[in-house]
């Protein structure tokens, strides 16, 4: 009986961990893109100016 309660707890906590992981990855990707594009945009503005 004790072995049957462990998968239920794991299945309850797994979606929350998965969503948190997706949020971390998406936010990291967002900042990676922003930090990657900002120098390029500033360089282009500097070249035009």
C-alpha cells in the first residue's frame, strides 16, 4: 500500500515542477534573446548615427 501512494504524490508534484521548469526556460530564453539583440541594435544605431 505504501508503494501505491508514492506515484500519486509524484504525479501531483510533477506538473508543478514541469510548469516551473518551462517558466524558467522561457524566461531564460527571453532574456538570452534580449541580451543577444541589444548589442546588435545599439551597434546598428551607432553605425547609422
